[in-house]
C-alpha cells in the first residue's frame, strides 16, 4: 500500500447502464473505479454485472463464497433440496493476483423444483444458507447476473475475478473504506438478493431498526454490515410490496413532514401513509446508493444529501458515480451531467423491446 | 392605563402581597430589617387579603374613574395624578378627617397607625419597576397587571 | 390513648434570625404543622404532622425554613431498615393496610440509568438541529404491513386505521378527575392541546367542561365503568381499556366518599359522597376473548374511528399478555412498569408487585416482532419516565411513545411527598378541598407543562442529531443506539442491547 498523508474518508460507487442493451465489458467499470482509488482503503471492492450469463439467462445464478472446505457440501445439499443444479463451477480467478487469503468462490445455475413462487424459494434458501451454514454465504442469487467482491482495491478485485472477460448491459461497482465492520470478503459490496443489487457509500444510523424491521418479514442479517439491509429492503419493497423503483426514494429517503404538508391531495395522504407505515424502512444517516435491478439502475442519496452522487447521460448510456471524474474517464463527452438532490431517485431503464442481454456476445460460461 | 386585576379563584391566601407591599414602602426596603428593626415606622400594607372560608382575594385601591375619596376629600390631599390617571394621596395635606375612609366603596383606605392621617393607600408603585411588587410576588398569579 | 411510637419523619428548622412571623407557613400548611402564637408573635412547628412537601419552605419569603429528613437514630440494621420499622409500628397501631401514593421508591435497578446512547463521529456526520430538520412526530395506532398504492396516479388505495398524531412521543398518563383536582386536569388537557399531544381521563369519567378538549383526550374504560357513556366515548380522541396499573397490578381502586363532590359525582355518575370503588378485575373480562369482545364493542360504538388502547401492568408474563391483547384487536398497548405512579395504593403492593418498565418494554417489543405483529399495535410505555433521555432510551428499546404521570405532576408543583391518598395535597393537585385546589392556577400549570414538553422536545432533537438520525422512526426499536453499563450479560440480553465497548 502506498504511504498516505491523509486518511481519506468515504467509499466510491459507480454504475453503468446501456439503455439500449449494448454489451459493456467489465474492464470499463474497473477503469472508472481506478480513478476513485483514493476513496477506498483496500479493504473492500466489488462489482455486480447484469446480463453476464446469457447462456443461462433463465436460471438462478448463485454465487457462493466459502471460507472453509467442509461447508460446501452442506451448501450443495441444501441447494439440491429445492433446485436442480443445471451447471456448477468454480468462479475463475487470476492465479497470479497479489490478493492473498481469499475464500473459494463457486457458482451454481439453478432451476427451482417447484415453479410456484420460485422467488420466495430463492430468498428462503439464501437466508437459510447464510444463517445456518458456517463460513458459506450466497452473495448473489439473481438470473443472468453475478456479484464479484472481496478484500482489496476495486481494480485489484476486478482483475482477480477477470472481469474483462465478461460483458453485461449494466455494471455497478464499489470501493470500500470500511468503518462499521471488519474488512472481510463477504462484507464487501455489492449486496444482492434475487435481481436486486446495491452498492452504498455511507453509514446507516437506522441499521438497528432496519434489521429488526426486516426480521418481521423473515429476512435475517448475517453479513455484519449495514448495507445488507438495503438489499433485503429492496426485495421486500420492490418485489413483495410491488413498489415501483422510481418511488423508492419516498420510502428510503422520505420527504420531511414540512414538505408533505405543502403537498396537495392525493399525494399528501400517500406520503403520510408511507411515513406512517414504512418508518422501519426509512434509511437514516448519510448514504448514496446505486441499485441495480433487472432492466435498470437507479441512484439515490439521503434526505439531507450527506454523500455525493453524480448522474450523466450520453446517448443511450446512463452513468452514476461518486465523482464526475470517474464518468469522464470512460466517457469524456457527455450529453448531460447533474448532481443528485437529496432524496431524489435518478433512474435509467432498458428501452422497451430490449431483451436483457440475450443477444450479447457470450461470456466465459 | 394598566391596572392590577384580581383573580379571586386563584388567590391562595398567603398574604405575600401584603408583606411585599410593606417592604416596598418601608424605609429600608429590606424584608428582615423591615419586620424586625423598623417596627415603629413600618408602613401598613396598602393591599389587604380578604378571606372567608375558601374565598380569598387581595384587594387594593381600584383607582375608580369617579373616585368618591377624591370628591369628598376636604383638603385636596386625595387627587388624581394627571399623568398616570391614578388616585394618589398627598400625605402632607392630609389632616386625618377620614372622609375617604368613610366614602371608599371598597374599604381600602385605612388610617395610619398613629391615626393622624391616611396610612394605607395604594400608590400603584409608580416608578418602582415595570410591574407592581405585589403582582410580581404573587405565587399563583392571582394578581395580574394588565 | 397509648403513646404512638411513630417518630416524626421530618425535622423543621426555623431560623429565628430570619423569621418575620408573617405566618405564610401557617396559612399554607394543610397539615396544620405551623401555628402562630399571638402572645409572643412567634411560630411553632409540630413536626409529627409534616409530610415533607416543602410548600412552606418554597413560600417562606425570608428563607427562614428548612425541612429535612429526620435522622431517627435507630440502631443501624441492614435487615431492619427504618422504613420497615416505621410501617410495622404504624400497622401495630392501626391494624390496617398501609397506604401510600406515587410510584415505588424501593432501590430496584433503574435500567434507564444503565443504558448509554450513541453519537456519530467522523464516519457519519452528526446533524445540527438548529440547521437541519429533526423530526419527532409520532403516530399511534395500528399500522398496515404494506400499502396498496396506485402509483401511476400517486393515490393510496389502502385505508389506514385511525392514527393518533403527536408532535412528540410523550403523552400525559391516566389521572382521573377525583384523584387529581379539576385545575390539575385542566392544566393537563390544555397543555396537551397546545403541545399537540394527548392526556388521559383516567377512570373517573370526563367533566362536561372538557368535552371541547376531547380531541386531545384519551378516555378510559376501567373496571368501575365510571362516567362511561356513548357521548364520553365519542368526544374522545381514543379509548383506553384499563386492565392494570403499574403501581398496583391486580388491585382495584377506591376513591373515598369525601372526595366525591357534586362536580365529581356529575362526572363519575355516582351519588355525592359515595365511595367510588373500581373492582380488581373487570367483571366482564375473565379471559382474553372477553377482552376482544369489549374492544370490538367499543369500536362498534365509535364506528371504528378511534384507536383502542389496552393498558396493562408490567407483570412477569407481560410479553404473552401483550401479544394476546394485540391479537384481540388492541391498536395500542400501554405498559405500566413497577415504578408507575398512583393516587393511592397499598404500599406492600406498590413496592413488591410487577417488573420494571424497561425490561417489560424490551420483551414485549421483541415478542411482537418475533410473531410478526409488531405493526399491528403501538407500544406506549409508562412507569418512571423522568427526562428526555429516558424517552429516547424507551423509543430506542422499542416504544412508540411514553406516558408521563409523575413527571407531569412534578411540572405542576408536586414535590413527591407520597401523600396523595390523604386528600390534603398542599400543592392543589391531589385534592378536592376548595382551599387547596385553588392553589393550582391552570394557566400556570399549562404553561409549565408546555415548557417541559418544549424543553424535552429540544433535548430529544439534540440527542437524535448527535446520533445522525433526523426522524424518530429510525430510532424506534433501534437498540444498536444503546449500550449497557453495569449490567450482567443476561440482563443486557433481556433488554436486547450490547454491552458498552462492543461495536456494531
């Protein structure tokens, strides 16, 4: 590690979405993250790629982190109970990476044995493995996507997982400066459940209640870090409660009462009801997050904007990052750049008719 | 003109208004000295607490608009102060005829201890602070100044 | 008559150099402690009757009086504490149950004082309440698990259950007109209106004068059913079924006939001078399903427009009882801990029955979450809340709001002499004697309560801002913001908090 004259604070986040579904290579997002090197401290970095497994697009791709050999059999037994394993392999890594003491990474492509309510089955299986099997964690579980993360600078993690060999329509990434929890491979971002992934710059003062609120709905936090709750809240709100992604800000970073009082009906009643009902899902404390989901990507900052986030557009490309420099690095010419306002959701979606990554060039798999 | 108003329902009958009034008009103006050392020349309270059963209230000169005491005063000792509108007593002119005591409908004019002149006549404590001390020291706001 | 062995509890010291024999003390003592002797212009104090309420000390204009706890000089004995001797002598003389007032004063652990709060440093900016909004608005009532929304038109399809909206998470506890004076009740009700919170009628009905303030009053339906009429239920903002009280779990109430004045008779709908006796149980609630019937009878009567609260005392099995009450349809669960106050209770009950509010709260909140029904009822905790930090700690443990009774009375002038049951409250609070009740000017009482609530609200916002939290819902049940000091691991676990020194 280089010698530092000051201790930089904060994390780096970045995201790329091709709204026309064009493939973007993993090296692009690594390049953006490299610019923000100083925002991390080498204790965590990670990426989520969407549309990277076109050959298995209909199957649930489970990325499993395993830090001791014994437990992998238990994981597989649990997977086989509910799923047919269509394909499994070790996640390929760069053998000469300087990163040491890394756990094993496996990936499984799964077909649920029951087709009814299969997403619920996935969630339960993930919760069960993470809570019950020591040393094994499902770090991503959506279709046609994968999370790659670990302890190291994000650019090193990207190289470690050979991300230049993957192509996706959307990437989100994170460089970590951990404050809340020890730097361990499972604690790096992104956090994922089903097709929801999140990277987070910030610290949730509301973690204690967000975690207990989620327990009410059967989600159990095991990864010792606050961002985990955001991933589960995304699943709860976007999937189970059918909140549209663009409305996420109304819950995660609700408007103040003083703002609600100036609204007219029916909005005022709606916002009031949201705050009354979803108080446990309010994210408090400083944050800027990028959320990846099937067919889109969004950025959101906290109620009083205590963390940075910039959005930019160029043609069909939509970018989000902690710093504009990261976006300029990969797209020097931009149509539009703006800083996110407090509580504002900025979102990009795949254009209609774009099949999620199906027509991409094949990845390694 | 601001007046001292009486709220009978909150008067607790503690008589602290009387004590404060005496102290304020005493030569020393100090409470312990007034009561322990100035027994001879201690003034009478110009406010009196009237009590019967649970009914009590602190009464002082109402500074009537058509004040009978002013009208009936033989020497002109009782007069209305043009500036404040208050009914005051010029003790140097008082000869102790007690016309005021007889004509006051509220019974708030009293004789002095030596019975030579008027000894108890509320002067509204003009110039002694923003709020009269009896009002300021009422523990239950049974006297207000409005 | 045999000589009483009860020694005075207080020693009155009169500084003769300061006393001016103004007799304020003699006029203010309802217990006739001070008497004026005209013959030598002096005052004499009979200490045996002194209750230590400090009224005379407060009003003495020269500071000549001091009332102190008397050193009674019993031989030191760790087993036979002075209070046991006192009570025993009293019973030997009277043959009766020893009564007392206010909350339990035994030195059981006060868990609030073993919980410490968090603040932000570096990684998470603290928020300055002078510059940024910090929200402590609170809603009580049943919440939905999720909302059905027409997002396209931004309109809500779910109909929310009725909510009580409070400007801060503090309500005034149940204190009936009867146990407290008209002026004390008026102070509470008017302060509640000005502050934007609620007070509670207690089980004594609601005087028609207060119907206009009904929007800020929770009315109680208790075992005596005093003053319960359809109108009473309809004018109120919410209705509370009182099952138990922290100061006397399992015990009923008794308002002696002397206190049943014509106005109280009118309010309670009982004859003047008759004792108002609340039975220990509701005689129509012998089981949880009976409670459900009463809850829904009330909801039917009020057209499902008002939340129904169920108040229970914190007893050993409180979590299961609370869960049952929620399943029976309660929209709010009020839990009153062992330190909860009372106007009158047998001392043996007050000091020995029940459990601390903090533990009960932690257990109820956890139990309701485990059962996935936490959203179906709000939790209001009562019993010994003394400061804004107690409120914050209660909210962090899982309470939606707190009830304050004793704290509110203190704001009105109460000095905690614990003699409420005598009806001779020198501060005009727990009395119906017209000489005494006029000592509490409701304008002053209201102002002091409003000040107290304002001060607590400001302090709560400071604390929240320090934590980096700008809405109270992010603190509610957020036990990560609490750490235990001086507690055993088991106790900390019951409270669901980590020990000080443990990180996230």
